C-alpha cells in the first residue's frame, strides 16, 4: 500500500497521534512524552505496519516547527538574499532576521525538539527493520520493500542531524532508540564525528534504495536523494563552520577528501540519467511545486522534497502542513503574511535576460479579484517561488487559510550540477570541461531563449568559484540554502558587509545602480505574473515620461520617495533593519534554547 502522496504528512501525523510510533520514550534527551498502543514486535511485524512507523519519521520534517515555516523561512533570513520586513525585534522571527537572537528566543526550542523527535523516530526504524522477517524474505518484493524502508530511515536521520548541526553546531547525538540509552542526558558531540557517521550511513542507504524510475512516482526517498544528500553533507563536512574552542570559523580537516565524496556522488547521479532539469524554473515551481495535486515532476528535478498536508495546528495538535503561500509570497486581497522580503540588491543581481528573476521575485500583490496585480516598491519585493496566486487547485482570494499543502523542495537536480562543479573546481584547482558543462547547464536553463548570452564561463579556480557562488544565489533564491552556503564558504560576514555597502549605493543611485528607476509604472489592469505587468523598465532610469504619467498605468515609488529631496527608503527602511545585530564568529550559529539547557551536560557556546 502506498501511503506516500500529497497527504503523507496527514497520514504520518495521524499515526503518530494514536501512538503506534511511540514504542519508546524520548525523554532521556528531550521533553517528548509519547504514549504507546503497539509493542515493538507488533509495529514491525509486517511491511505495511512498519511503513506507518516510518511515516511518523517523515512527518517530523513538516509542520510549523520544521519545513512548514521555521527551518526554511524564518531561520535562513539575513543573508544577502532575504530579510524580515519588520522594523522591531520581537524575541522571535524578527530578531532572528536581524541577528538579535538570544537563548530566550521563542522560535528556537520547538524546532530543536522536533528535529530530535524525528531522529528518535528514525532510530526506532533503523533498530528494528533489519530484524523483520521481510528484511531477509525469500519474497523479493517484500524484501525490497523492507530494505527500502531501512535506507529511507537512514536518510531521514541524516536529514534531521544535518539540520541540527548547521543551526547549532556541536550537539548531542545518539543512533539507538531512547529506550536503549544507559544515560539520562547526553553531552555534545563534535559535528565532524556526527557528519562522518552520517556519510557512512548514507553509503549504506544508497545500497538499499531504488532509483526513482524503478518505483512508482511519489515523494519517497530514492537512491538519487541519498546520493545528493551525501554530497551536500560532504561539502558541509569539508567546509567552514563555527567552532567552540577557540570560537572562530574553521574549515574541516582533510577537506579535499570530502569534496571527492561530493564529486563522486554527484557524478553518479548525473551519469545515471535518472534526473534532469525541467525546461524552465517557472514550470517547475508553478506546475509541480505549487500544483498541490499535480503528480511528481516527470523530469526528476525535485530529487528530495518534504510532502505536506493542508492541515496546521488543530485542537492543540501539531499537524504536518506548510505555510508556503501564506507566510511568503504575494498577498492576495490583502490576505497572507509576507514574513520575508527579497533584498533590492539581490533583485539586481539578475541579468535582464535571466528568466529566474521573475520566478524568484514577485514584485506585486494581488487584488481582491485574485488575478489583477498591484506593483510593489523595491523595498517590498515578495519572494516568488511559493505564491498563493500560483497554487492549484486555486485558493480563493477570500480564504483565510494559512495551510495549502505546498511541498518544500529540499534538493533539486540543479543543486547536484552545481555541487559537482564546485567539488571538481576545488579538487582540480580549476574548472574542467565537465565542471563547466554542469555549470552552464544550469545557467542556460536560466537564460532559456537567450542561451548564447550567458557570458563566458571562467575556468581559473577563484573565478570559477565566484561564478558558482553567484549562480547558486540566482538559482536557489528564496529556497533556504544561501545563508548556509555562505557559512560553509566562510563568506557570511563578508556578504553581510558587502550587502550593507551595496544597499547604501543603491539608495544613493551610485554605480552600479545609477540607472535604477526612482519610480516604476505597473499596468493598472494587468494579470501578468512577470515583468510584462510593468509599463516601464527595471533597468533604464525613470521611464519614458520622466516624473509624469503613463497611460493605463499606476505609479510606484520604486527606489525613491514621493517627497522631493527625501532619502530613499532603501536607506531609511531596508538598510536600517538589515542584519543590524550581525556579529562575526557568533551569528553563524544559534544559541541553545534556555529550556533545553535543563540538560546540564549541554553547554551554551559561541559567545551566547
């Protein structure tokens, strides 16, 4: 029976609630107190029952405290791509965006606990599935099903641990169910030790998982996902991270060994032919990500995604939905809550011919009719990949719902291509023809229709790395990757400082922003969701009639102000709020939430 579809999280969470998952308690290192209605033997007596337990691990990736909003929307803000629009710290998400976070922040504890709960769920599966009769059955289909679940559980555990490490650094770690622990509390473990274990686990998972083309099309973990995740973790293992003693950014030892793992895994995915890019980013996100009931994309670009339900918190119980389309993206009929904005400087990173600009950025809200666009100012740019007005089945413009069942893409094939190019460049001290080809495959898709105008790809090591770093910003804008890429490259402090300087240049319309318009005109009755909604250009001064009017269009104070001589809001609003509390060699990680410090063996580090 296939439980894994667009409603997987609903199914998994429901099973968790009735207690079938909760074979052992997590309270030895968390504050979770699940109840049990099945014994271990009953839960793992057959493939179908065991799969329901596995779904409970999958379900911990979703909901408000995971990739429903916090891990992917709140936490990644404050790099050189996004920020929260609010002017004040709030002890929550706004403080996170501004790097004014402390151990009392209200957004820290629940994701920390849920990630560990996901690990516990996975540990239960990993501990019990190999003992199932089906795991060594003479029935090949049954054996394949059991072994696939084992590979999925190993991969899920790696996902949870990687999220915890990249957010909190060294953390407690266990690989057995809590019921088998001999200690009441666990100390922190060096992240490199955990990463090495995860890399070994994912190599085992690879052997147990099918390629996507060998099984029914759904959202379950496949071989490509395990390989891609192994490549990603290897690059983090070989990259920089904030260390405890001394507190500074340090690169992982023997980093080329880990870049070689990443290269090998990405090369295997590329050569397999099992995954490809969708023809355009817009088709991928509008049709297959925002298309809630649309089948999984036929190209296999969505290598790994979090399946979501359309349920949120009901009756005090955390369900497994996502707020994509509510917490981010354009407002429709003034409904929705755009918690994040695309930075003006990030918008102007795009070439005018790059089609990804009009996917990553939505410079509009939507009127009460659900289709007519209302242009926004440059300091109010909405992120565009998870748009309420793209969701199908269509969301009514009068709907007050916060949950629409939009999946979160964890790893796309374009990531594999760019990870491959990055790894090869580092290993070979410069770009090879194969690395250039992988890089240009992504870039040419972005310039669809103008592929010959992508520019000349450099091959010297530093220049090619810079091209990759810029391409990853453009390709994954708004997808929660940028901040952590910059950290593993030890560039977050540099890019935050650079962005502040560029915001000031833009506000003053200094090079390279001297032609950015002070105002723009959007077509008053336009229903277009791209640049054609505008009657004037993003790149050419103040439009065809200066400060006058444009027939059939409405004026927006784009980079300027309606008051003559007043300072640009890019300075007085955006720059005044952007990353104001950022502190190098501290802000790269979060503090441990105060409540979690009840475990006396966990120290509060990194200057918090």
